[in-house]
């Protein structure tokens, strides 16, 4: 049966939604599935929040309805993404076993009545998870509809209870070995925090003043690993009964609660939930960056967009709607950047509960609506197009690591306004606007083959990452470091050597002082002769740099670093290192990064129209016009639009919201 399903689904893009049949009477189910077929839906996620429907009382299982749902999907040729229901425990679990509920940083034990209210360290919670998953697997493994397993949902729970304190201590013992090593790693001589017994070590609960940053960083690491343990427990149960069907769980893009680089090796399909805000003009860049992150995490394996909103969400204070045209653009943006699946939350709009005003593919107003007609149109396009073949080529990598983000987000830094994600996004946007496709990679990834490595926010650099970056530069890469880089090690301890630590030698320059600027200050930056850079301004941040062997590209003109270097660069080995000791304004940042990419030999297209997203995937060129008005794009050769069959030569006119999937003409 699985072979038959694979033959039926080969070459198609998953197109679907979360479906919650347990919220509806049985007579609605067949209508739903028939409408799914008409809309081109070929994947339905079921069971995500169905624990109380599958196990209404402890040990009392009622799975017949779920098997009936799977039968109905299989009958209509729709694949099931079958979820384990463990993200939202039923009330009986928290009432009978209060220790299964989460405790906050301030010591408050949260109640049931919402979702995600579990403690990841609770033995009872984990036992009940294993029991319900075992029953689910017993009844449903091998069912012809099941094409994907979906463990839990949006893992990210944080708990500070005594059970978590015990589990945290065990994790620390494995990581550090003994208390002396822990005390050195955490720098506990500061503020008299030295630990004499393991029982004294606690999670970073609410305290009178700033908590030890090394303690908080390790707690974040432990939390991510503890949640991964939950995922792996359930994955092992599934895999024992079903050795071939892929298994996943849904990530949430740039989510601070989990280090997805440690998770994604355990996902057969990397999946993501993405909810860009239509009210934010920059959100289209953010969703592109998130897609590139997922493609980088997948590292050659499939990835899919597991959740998005067709129009409005229900959880923002002011929920601005998407137009159908914008939703179509966002869908093709994900496909352009490597996605092999497009799913939404949710299929039928809920009638009850907190998400009843969240948009759906089938709104309360029914199928004869603008919204659902657009769903059908997009479903038909995606089906006709088939799976886009080939990889997304990139000569440039933008570096991003969770531990560095976590460490750079702590209190007690020179400035809380040098926000890591904000700087990451500004650097990424420069590449996006000029049509340079990038991979989002981590310092622990294989960086060979990239012409340029952009590291806008590398506050934490461990020794292994420093060595890997140095090797990349020796091999010919151009490494570009943002301000406040290479400052601390993996324990958040200040490197006791010139900064950027491990790279000051190749750079031929060092940072002597960090100099945050007043809020209303904008210090002028002047280019050195021959750099062909424009003048500009530094915002938020300056550094006192000593350039020993490095070329100076820009100097401060005024401010606390007056006359000193602001941007320096040096050729080293077969490559180059460039360091920005400031936060340039947008125009100057674009000029600096464009010069770096040019020196690296990375392909750029700075002349392409503003607001047009350009991505190559395999042999296809995808163009998306996000601008308010029409744009014209120059073509290097004649191409045919796979969506319409139209031939284009010389240039192509792109109306607002245009999507083009262009392929080379057959010779």
C-alpha cells in the first residue's frame, strides 16, 4: 500500500492544511474531504490537538473515529500527516497529576484550560505520552493514508519546577563533569555564587537582580535538549512499528526557545510554521529569510511550510488580512526557496475556541467565496506545476547560531539596542534587494564552497567555530564580521585575547573599546580614498579599532571614536576578512556589503527592480513582484513561463503581485 501511495504522490508538491474533524459532526467530514479534492488538497494534518478525543479518561482509548477519518482520506486519495496529540494534555492529566503542569520563572504553576501546559521533565507526562502514542501507532501505523508522522506541535515549553531543576542538574553533570568545572565555566566567583553541592544549582528563576548569563545560557541549551528528548521518545515508538514513513515536527522559524540546528538532523522532513504580518512592510523579507533558514537547516533534505495563515490570524492585537494575491506570492516565495510542501492552519474555520477568528481555507461563509475560490485557483496552479526540481544555488552564506543569539540577548551588555535579529535582517535584506540568494548556515556547518561568509551577529564564537572560519578564509572565502563579534566563548566568558577573538590576527586589526552611541547621535563615516564607498552615518554603536595591518575603508568623523577606523579589511591566505566596527545606515551598509561580495566574486544583480524577488531553483527562474507598482525585469535569454506558457524575450513586464516561473526554452 505504501508503494502504491508513493507512486501516486511522486513528483507532486504537498498542498494542504490542518484538519480538525473531532470539532465537527460526522456528516461534515465527507463534505470536507470532497471540498478538499476540489481545492487540490493532497495532505491533511490530523490529530494535533485531539488527546482528549483519543483518550477521554486515563487508559480509555477511542480511536475508531480517527481510523474512520484516515479511511475517508485514503478513499479520496489524500495523504495524512498524522500527529501525536501530546502538545495539549487533557484536563484529567493536570488534575490528577498537578506536577505535569508547567511552573513559571516566578514559581507559579500554570493551569490547564489552554495548551502547551506540560512540564517536559515530568515522568508522569512522559509515561502518558508514550502510552497514547503507542496506542496511536498500534492502530494507525501502516494505514494507506499515513504519508507523514507529526510528533507534538511547536515545541517550546519552558518550566522552572523542581523536576526540571533535577533534570537540569543531571544535564549539567554530563556537560561539565564536576562542580569545579561548572564553577569555572559559570564564573561563580562573581557575586559569591560558588556552588558547594549539586543540590544548590537551580534553573535561573526570578531573582532580585541580573541572573548569571552563563547559567541562563546553559538553561536554554538544556531546555532545547529536554524537548528534543520528548520528540525522540515518540519518534522511536513510531519508527519501531513504521520503519519507512518520514517523521517530523514543526519548527517556528527564528524562535528563541529551541536550537533547531540540534533538532533538524533528527527530522526526516524539516517543517516550519510561518506567520508574516501583512501590516509590516518588511515582513516579505523576513519570510524569505526564514525560508532560507529552513533550507539551510534541511541541508539538502526536503523542507515544507507546515503552517501559515491564508488571511488573518487570531492572536495579534490587530489582525490585518492578506489579499489572495499576497497569499499566492508568499506560497511561491516558499517554493522558490526550496519548499516541497505548502500547508495552512487550518482547513475549516473553527466555530469555537480561541482560534475561531483565525482564517481558514474553507471560511465560515462557505466555498462560494472570494477566499475559497482563490484557494482552488492556487491548488490548481500548484498541481499543474508539480514539484519544482533542483536545488537553490547560493554562493553566499549568512551565519546564524542560536547560542550566540541567546548570549547576545542577555542583560548586562554594553547595549540592549544592538539587537541580533535586527542586524541579521538588515544584512540579509541587502542581499535580498539585489537578487543575491544566500544560505542561512551555522558556524558548525560545512562552509566549504561559499565565496562569502556574512556574520552580522557573531557575539559568541567558540574555539571550533573560530578555527572553521579561519580555515574558510584560508581556502578563499571572504568573511565579513559585524560589530561586537568574537567577544565571548561558549560559556559567555570574555575572551582574554584581542577581539574579534581568533580572527584579529588574520584581520590585522583589533577592537580596544566598545562605544555605544547616544540615542539621538548619528556619527558621520567618511571613506578612505580608493575604496569607492560613499559617505554615511553610524547609528547606535561605534568601536575604537586599532588597524595594524588592515586596510581602512571608512573612518569615524566625530563621536567617541573620532578619526579612528570604522570598517577595516585585509586579504589573508587565499581569502579576506572584513570587520565593521559600527552600524552603518542602510545605504552605506548596502555599499559595504556589495563591495565585499564583489571582491569575493559572488554573483550580484544590483540593477534589478526594487521590490522584485529573484530566485533560481534548479533550471527555473522565479520572479515575484512585491512592489506596489509594475516593474520590468531584464532577461539574459528567452524563457517560457511554466504557469501560463507565455514566451518572454529581452525583458518581462511584472504587474503588482506578479509571479513568474520561467524556464529556459528547449533548443
